[in-house]
C-alpha cells in the first residue's frame, strides 16, 4: 500500500497561512470542550429541576416534566439541531429575529448547538434524577416532612443528596455522551474537533494522522471524565454504606 | 391534645380507614395494635398530615390537620414521629441528623442545635456515637438516634409507628427503655406496636384496629382483662403466645 505517514503535517501551515493544522485541531478541541461543558451545565440544571418535578405530588408539574422528556428524548438529535438552528430564529418576532441573525454566525451556531445538546441531554438526566429519587425508601420523604421541613427542603437536604450519589455512574455516561454527541454540531457548520479533523483530511493527504489524533483526543477526554467522576464518587461516599 | 373524629380514607374503592374516632389527652400514652394491613400506619400518618384523608377531622393541639389553610410544616415541627425503619438521613452524621431541622425549621443557631442534640444523645446513651454515620450503627442505636432526633424539636407529642418491629430481638429492649422513660416523664404518645409488655407497663389505653376500623378502644386494664371483641381476643392470644 505504501501509505506515507507524516506526523509533521500538524506543524505545517494551513492554506491561509494564519495558523498550523495543529492550530485548527486545538481550536476544534476548544470548541468541543466549550460546547460540551456548557451544554452539560444546562443539562444538569434543567435535568435536575425536571427530574424533581417528575416526582412531586402536583400533577400539573409532573405532567409538564413528563412532556419535556417525551419531546426531547424522542426526536432525533440531528432534527432537534436543525430546528434550533434553522427554524426557531424564523419564529422569533421580526425585530428580535433580525437582531439575532445579525449576530456573529459562529455565535449562532454555538448557541444553537449548546441549547440543543443541553436540552436533549437534560431529558436523559431528568430520567436518571427521577429514578434516583424513586429508588430511595419512601420513608425518607416522610421523615423529612415529619420533622417540619417543607417539601423543597426535604428534597434539598434529605432526598437529593442521596439520589445524586446513587446516579453518579449513569450521569457519567451521559456526560461522556455529550462529548460524542457534540460532533453533530459540525452539520450546521460549527468547527468542533471532528469537523476540524475532517478539514485536515480534505486539505492534506494524511487522513490517518487526523483520525488518530481526533480519536485519541476523545479517548483522553473520556479518561479524564471517568477519573473525575470516580474521584467524585469516592469523595461523596457515605461512611457505613456498602463498599466501605 | 389529639382528637380524631370520624376519619375515613380510601384508595380508589379500597377503604383503608372507616369512621375512626379516638382522642389522646395531654400526657396520655395510647397503644395501637391490630393485624398487618389494618390501617394503623395510615391512621398515625394522618395525625401529622403525612397522609391526607377524605372525610372526618383531626385536631392536634387545637389545629385542624385536614384544613387546607393549616401550615402543616409548622404543625409537624412539634409532632415528633418515629418510623419502623428509622429513616435517619444516611449521608449525614448523627449530629447533623439531629441538628438539621432544628436549624432549618426552628431557626436555632448551629451551636445551639448541636448542643441540644448532644444532650438528647446523652439521654439515649449514644453521645459517644455523635460523629458516626447511621450506616455505622446497629438498628437499635439508629432507632434511639431517631427518637433523639424527634425529641430535639421539643415536640408536644410523639407518634411511633412500630418502632421495634424491624429490630433484632436483643435490641428491642434498649429502644423500649427509652420509650418507657419518655412515657414516665409525661410525654403524650401514640404508639403503634405489638409489644404488649410495653403496653402493660405504660399505656393508659389500648386501641385495637381491624380492617380500617377502631374495633376496641379501652383502658389498658379492661383491654388485657377481657377484650370485648372476638377479633381482639384472637389477636391477643396470638401475639401473647410468642
Ligand atoms: N398507597 C397505597 N395505595 C393503595 N393501598 C395502600 C396504600 N398504602 C397502604 N395501602 C393499603 O392500606 C392498608 C392499610 O395499610 P397500613 O396503614 O400500612 O396498615 P398497617 O400499618 O396496619 O399494617 C393495607 O391494606 C395497604 O395495602
Ligand atoms: Mg404499618
């Protein structure tokens, strides 16, 4: 076959000459990181809030949260992204829509991808939070209320600290998924890591170097997330619980 | 202190409580017994509004529990409750379990709350375990902590739902001793239990429930002397055999 390996390709300048291919990869990595972390923040906040609502006695609130999950879990991610990016700006009131379209296109891509990934993953986080809460003995809620805590206080001090401890492992996989799913943002033109990798393939004759670099970066991200979550799990382990 | 008037509750078509009426005077100790599924837990949870009920009225310290305008958290803060499965918060140390509601509900300072908590731990003989976590204690110790936690709120009355039935036999006594002490100090108590020794020692009245009804509500002497209903006689003979 005679593939010509050339790892030096990363040091060579891109066609415009303003940076090297490594510079492209780094900027892609930064975009992936910023997108995934900001979307994860949204997912955690919305997912926790909705997950709690799914377990409250109020039917309207629980129904609202159930509707959120159904909507965002069942529409394919790519379709959701197109809706956020192409459709929703058209639905804004004229003035607002024009103002939004006048902003930096890169910003628009980023915001659409961030909100999309955040709400999509939030629906999955919501279900984890709900199952975490529901896996606690019913008596825990009674105990909090019987002490005179309000329902929100009972969640805050008694139920959620245990529920979140229980769901660290499934939340870890959702966190990892968000990095993988962030690659769909390239379909609306956002130059995240995978897109930069593809650009490098298009401009050079070194596809393998590019794929390997992208793959290793994702693997490194995985490893970092996993060890952070293990650390978190160890730090929050309850003395006297199983496994200690 | 507690007045229960014609309380009924159903889940769908299933009647859990039918027309239950009784009252607990200040300083009185009432034991509630009856077969499993007869509605004892449900009744006692109605008293502090943990379970809603469809008809009837429950008045605790002059406040109607079923009234939608009642501030239930405020009412519950002064009605202590002890559960079959202890229900301590596993992620908090014993000290924090005792301090939490004192700080968040009663507005005590943390120092005050810890001090009060430690007084009560001393009383139940567990001051040495103050910094441990619930999972590091035996069942009997956990239940004593749970009693101390309820007492830390300075309750006007205490509700117990089978406080010893999840315990190994050798731990039952240490919990009952604490409860007997409370009763002798004049605490108003409503206790669901099958510990007839406890009932004999400190109860003023015994209530027998069956299929959601209060079948018998008699002074202790009468109940143990000759229960009027056949069901109660049968029940008593069964549990006294053990
Ligand atoms: N959430 C519920 N839905 C339907 N039935 C229930 C529910 N909770 C309790 N029950 C039923 O109510 C009855 C009384 O329960 P409970 O008060 O726990 O009895 P006890 O404490 O005397 O054993 C039981 O038959 C139980 O199955
Ligand atoms: Mg019961």
